[in-house]
C-alpha cells in the first residue's frame, strides 16, 4: 500500500492505494466518475510541493507535469485530477 495526496484551498487529503496503481485507478479511489471521465492528472512530487508550496510555484520551477491514465502513481505524489 502507498498514499497519494490531493491539495485544495479548503481541504488536503491523503488517499491510500495499492502500489503500481495508475493515475486513472487512483482517481477512481476518489470517485468513480473520476475514473470513468479521467482526462489527465497534474502531478507534483511531495518533496517538490513542500519546497514550493503551490502548484503555480511548482509550474514556475518546472517540477509540475501532466500525466496520462497509464502513469504509475508514486508514494507521496500530489495529484490534481482532470476529468470531463
């Protein structure tokens, strides 16, 4: 098992998933609609996010990235799920 995080203005949350889950599978843990309507995941590593504090600053530093449904989520990743 491992964890990934979601970070928002009002709430930060840790989610537990099995190792080697894809971004789409991890999105499904949050909500089935996120699995079914998955587009991409915005991803930042935990250490990078703690250093830069916001997605905007992570983008400026070049550590933020977009990943597809087959991306294997790493322990501690911070995801923002894009869905339709």
